[in-house]
C-alpha cells in the first residue's frame, strides 16, 4: 500500500501542490489574470502617453463664386495631447489621390525625418481622382485652350455643366486665400504666417500660377511635373512679369520632374520646360527666394508623385530637429 501511494499517487499530489503554489489552478483563472494584467498595462501606458495621432477630419466647403463644394481633408501630425503645439500648414491639391500618399509624410514626421506640419487636402466629393478630371481641369488652369477630352472610358467622371470649364485658377486661388485658409486657421492650431503648397501636373501648373501672381499666399512650394505646356505655355509670360515686378520674394521652391516623362509625351515637353523655367527663374536674383530643381531618374509622370512627397517636402520643410518623443522642444 505504501509503495502504491509513493509510486502511483504521490506524483499527482505533488503536481497539484505545485500548480497551487505557482498560481495555475485552472485555464479560466489563468486567462482572467492575463486579461486583468493587460488591462492594467494598457491603462498605465495611456496615462503616461503625452502624444497622440489626431484622427483625420473631413469638411465640406462650398464656394458660391465657383459653384463647387470641395471636400477638405485635414491631417494633423502626431502631437501633444494637451493641444499646446502649433504647426505650419501644407495645402495639397488633388487630395482625392494625394491624401493616401500623405500618410508617408505623417510616418516621416513621427520618425523625425520630416518636420511636423498640418496637411490640408483639397479635393472633390467623388470616389477617386479620375472622377474629378474635368473639375481639376477647370480649377487648376490659368486660361482657356482647345483640347481633346480625356480618353478614359470610365463611368462616374463628373462633368462641369455651368460656368467656366477651364481657366478657373483665379477663382480657385481666391477660394483658397479668402475662404479655406481662414477656415483652417480658425479651427486648427496653425502658424498662419507659415504655409506651403503641394501640387503635381496641372496642380504643379497651378502652383506656378500662385507663385507668379500671389507669391505671398505661401512661403513654401513643391511643384511636381508642372503642365507648363497648357494654354500655349502662357505661364512663361507670367513668370517674366513676376520677375519684372519683384525684387524680394519670400519663397522656398522645389521643382521636379521624371526623366522619362518627355519620352512618353514628347509634345508636352515636361522635362525641357522644367529646365527652361528653372533657367528663367535664375536669371534674376531675388532676395529671400530659393529654388531647387530635380530630375528623377527612370520615373514617369504618375510615378513621380510618390517621390515628390518624400524629397520635395523634406526640401522645403526640412527634417525635424529631433523625433517629437525625444525632447519637449521638438
């Protein structure tokens, strides 16, 4: 009997005492303990966290003058939860395609590779950027021209049924200056005197239009693959007047183009025109004006968009002094 207890029963009794000692009495209790520990850890981490990612907000603003409702998406960088920080603002056209890409900028800001600023995307209440082809053609161009319709057999492309169909840049600029910027400055923690512009293709053309006609609108410009060919290259004559009428311009400009863009569309002279514009802008020294022009190797018209986000934004806003989590002064 003694041998039976020693050999058959005692090992199980010993194991039972061991489980009691280490606190593993049942799977249910083990799971409950884990949940409680996780909850306590999460609450403790939340209490210690001084930064957060504010959720992206969407606003609808209607311009009576243009007769258009714009979808405005605002992305605030990682910032202190107490709302004590203020930031520059970047205004981005073609937000229906650009805001997803802007997440890259937010990641760079969080890692300290890019200084922090608020991103304001100006788009339209449509599902994707292709649906806004004619809307952007109206808003981003400085004059009328005769051109063929877009060759995309895609349903859902919104037609412009009233008012201007092209050449609406003056009205669109007025909307940005007198309606959008005041709205953003009133509702977000901004530095009103520090704002930038980001645009590509027709958006790049519009950026040049703003620079030459109302340069004080922004002090930082990222111009990608500008459609200088539009309207018999009228933007060159505006550039010349800009140089004639100005000696001091506070603007940091980054202009870039992909080196195979002109191979794909030789009649639009994307590369040649960018370098022609670069030479023109350098022909007269302007106090406070800086210009950097870049050529992206093996990059086409649409693929240049992604590279422009990382290189262009770093060029005009600069890297962060440090990661926002490393110092209270970042």
